[in-house]
């Protein structure tokens, strides 16, 4: 068990700034800070938290096979995923959005008819495509492995746009002035949460307790200042996506 071994393995994204990114063998970002704090609270000590880099498509398999104990990896809650893993209380709300070159006027899916639109497998965006086929009539939906490969394909003009969560796309636009988020809110917002293997109630309860405690301690506001505010340059406001204020009801 986690407590008897004194370690907890937590999956975080390999390349998803400002949530999690690996620089010089060290992970950094909002979800990295969150993972470390939750891990410390569960273990009741400062060491023993092992971070494991994951791609989107690996999140469910790695929880199922025990490669990690906990996933804190931009994991949006969906009905399909709830059949396979158990989610914690949410800590973020995320919309899907469209990124395209500036002045391209590619703002909606119908604008991508006979054009190439990138999505990452294993994400809520590919689920949205599969569940809303009519919206993507004559759109060439192209899968790219991860954020880096998507951006590379855009840079090489191998695609016309990229459909993914708004945070991710806003970050690209903040770093590269050639692109802009042309549609900031596609579909309904998805709550983002930590996840454990199906049926692991003990760990899930401990994670929820830690999230409530961290909210009361002001962790989310501090982490916002250290990560999102700097990275997004105030283009996304805290109240638009952090949901920690709701945990005040727990007293």
C-alpha cells in the first residue's frame, strides 16, 4: 500500500505548460505543485512523491495497470471515463477551443471544410469529434501525438487549425504571435479532476480531503499567481476556470 511503502506515484503531463512540463529532468507547473502538495498530505511527510510523465492516451491504462497510483494530468471528467476510473472533486473548469493562424477567419468547424484540423487521441476533443460527427462534415480530422507534434504540424503548415482545451491553446498563442484562439468556448465546460483506479475509495477520499484542505489554505490562489498569471499574461482570468471557492461550503 501507499502508506506502508511511504511512496505515491502520481502521473502528470510531460508537455502541457503551464500545467506540467519537464525541464532538465524536473517537472514544473500548476498540476505539479498540486500533485506534490496532495502527495505530501496523503503520506504525511515531505518526501516520497514520485512524478511520472504521461501522454493523454496513457492516463487510463496506467491507472488500470498500477503504473501510477494517482493521475493529476489535465484529466477532464466525462461519462465515458467515469466508467473506467474514479474522479476526485474538480479543481478546474476547461472549455474546448480552436487555434488557427491569425487573420485566418477559421472560427467554427464549418470553416474547416476541406481543411485539416488537429486533435490529440485520448482527449475530450477527440470524444467531442466522435460524438458530433455532423459538425465535422467534410473536415479532415488529423490526429497528432501530443502538444509538441501538433504545434510542429501547424508550423510546417501540415494543418490549418488545432482543436483542444482552451488553456493549452491560449498558452500557444501567448508564446507565438502567429496564432490566436479563434473560438474560446466550444461545447460545455468540463470539470478537471484527479483520478484513481476504479474502486480505490480509500485513496479517493484522501485526495478529496487534501483538495479541500489546500483550498482552505489558499494553495490554489498562490499557485495561480506562480503559474497561470505569468504564463497566460492575464488573458485568462482566475474566476473563469478555478473552482476552489466552492469548497468554502465545507466550513
